[in-house]
C-alpha cells in the first residue's frame, strides 16, 4: 500500500510551508475531542508528508485520522505560514480515492450521488420526499422501527418537512420600488430539497429591494461534498454544469448556503480547464449581500422582543471571513436581542457528509452547541448554512427541544413591513 512519491499529485511544496509551530492545534475541534497529535492539523500534515515521501503506509489508522478531519479550515484561518490546509486535505483524499482507498460508507456515497442528480431527477426526488411525508409513509417506517437500521433512523431524524418544489424560473422585481436590476439565485442541492423557506425568503427580500430574480433551471449541486471527498471528476463536472447554467449573465449570483458560496467562489482553484474566474467573481452569499444593502424608504421592520443566537458556519468564518454578516443584516430589526452562540469558533460536526459518515464524532461535536442553546435560553437560532441547520435541528429534535433553526434571511423576511 506504499505510495511512490513520483506518482502522487499531493502538493508537497505547499505542505513544506508548515513550520510545525503548532499554533493551529488549539483551534482544531478534532484535537479538542481526542487530545491526540494525529488528530490535529500539524499531525495530519506530518502524516500526509510521510505518505507522500513513502515513509508511511495508508493503513487503517492513517485513513481514520484523515477521515476524522472535518475540513472546517479553522487551522487555515489561524496559520501564520499560510499553509493551504484545505488544498492539502482534498489532494490527499484525491490520491486515496485514485488508489481505491476511500473509506466513505456506501450510504454516504449514495446520498452524494442523489444530491448531484440532474435538475429533473432532483425535482422527482423532491416530489417523492414530499409525498413520502404527506401520505404517512415516513410515519409508518418509524412505527416499523426503521427496519432495524440505525442509518435509516438517523436519516429520518435529519429530514425536515419537505415542501413541493418551486417551479418558476424568473420572479419580477416588486412594483412598489424602483427597479435596480437583476440577480441570479443559486439554490444548490440540499437547499433546494430541504430549505424552500430560505429560497422563498431570499426571493421575497430581493424582489422588495428592486431586483428581478432569475433561477436558471439547469443549475446543479455545487460539488463541494465531492471535492471534499476526493471525487475530483464529479466535482469538476458539476462546476462545469453550473458555469454553463448561469451562462453569460454578468449579474450577481446569490447563494443561500454559505458552504456552497465558499465552494462556488473557489471554483477557479479547482477547475483549471474552465473559465471559472468571472463566475467566481459574481458569486455572493445572501447574508453578505443583505448586510450591505440600503432598504427603500417605504419599508420598515417590525420590532421583535426575542433572544436570537447566531451560529457562524466554519467556512463562512474561516474562509469567506464573513462571520459578522448575519448580525449586520439582522441589525435593522428593532429590539432583537442578538448574540453569538457560545463556541462559534468550533465546528458543529455537520461538515458536509461528516454528520452521516462519522456519526459518533459529529454528535460529540454537536453536544456543546446544544448545551449552549440551553444555557443561553434562546428563542431562535439562525445559521447561514443548510447542513449546519439540519444537523443542529436533528440534535434538538432528539432532545425534545422545540427551537426554530432558520436562515437569518427568513427572519428578516418575516419582519419586513410596508410603511402605512
Ligand atoms: S499548519 Fe500553520 S499553524 Fe499549524 S503547525 Fe503548520 S505552520 Fe503552524
Ligand atoms: S480542517 Fe478543521 S478538523 Fe481538520 S485539521 Fe483543520 S481545524 Fe482540524
């Protein structure tokens, strides 16, 4: 199982930037759980370098340390030597996948394949899930004890109420305001299936700001999960499909999930063969967009006497550097008691497919978040990433806690009023 150096596309010159200072270690959530050097960024870089130099074998222990990494990139954000840890991790996973050493469970692979479906199939999946819940099949499966499958039970816990798919592809700007132009909406895969509420809120807010909203039919999953799991071919195909789907439009491409936003913005880094730079420049996260707008004078926001905590998704904090955008966009709502969720510097454990492929670790990382929600005694939790929202909501459900977990755009849309 030894990998010869010459055959490895692992970028040793980038890993060489690591001076082994260890400053990243206390920021790593998996090190926090295990206190093991091999579960830290520095330890993982040493392991990857050892493999690339042919000094180590990709045995089960090696693979486990790599599998445990969340790709949260907290280490990258803190590194004084600019080690591009995310690139190292993805390159290593690519090597392992090419060598047939990927350990991703088949259920997670199936999920990734389904989420990467072409738009027409994704619409069928959406319809099917909607009927599955509406016609009582989901309840029946629960009554039958999920056929004894812990995996199926977990999937059900994560499944929110699924709405019927939205079919319009162009929404005109609201007629009560001056028209400002047009924007494109990127809906991704999980957002499209499980988070119609955020899409509706985004469309509503953008229209009331004076923008027509275009939703290209042929857009697909952003490919972040595939890239993170080393499936470069699938991730490049998805990137190419999205760049084609948004065509020659020079209007902003607004993404409603910060995990997707990060990956869409990083398309040029991963897709040499595509002209991805103009696309990437157009991409903007909805929370960033809404935190910088000026609301037309005819609107106001109704006051809200509630305690709101903000969960800051890792990639939005560590890579986009937009951890403050949810606070800024919600600052227009009077009386809102808004505070960060304690422990925002650590990943919640969702991490793309991690919540399914590494359930024990994902739950261990989620527990402090659930405890913080209890301790801070909040009414609503807001987060800008659908994966984190599903993971936290599933944890709350398990504890019997009825706290809403929504996108800040949803909250903003609920409070928007037209002045009398
Ligand atoms: S990755 Fe950066 S912060 Fe971590 S040990 Fe290496 S140089 Fe230091
Ligand atoms: S990406 Fe996150 S989990 Fe992985 S080594 Fe860096 S800080 Fe740790």
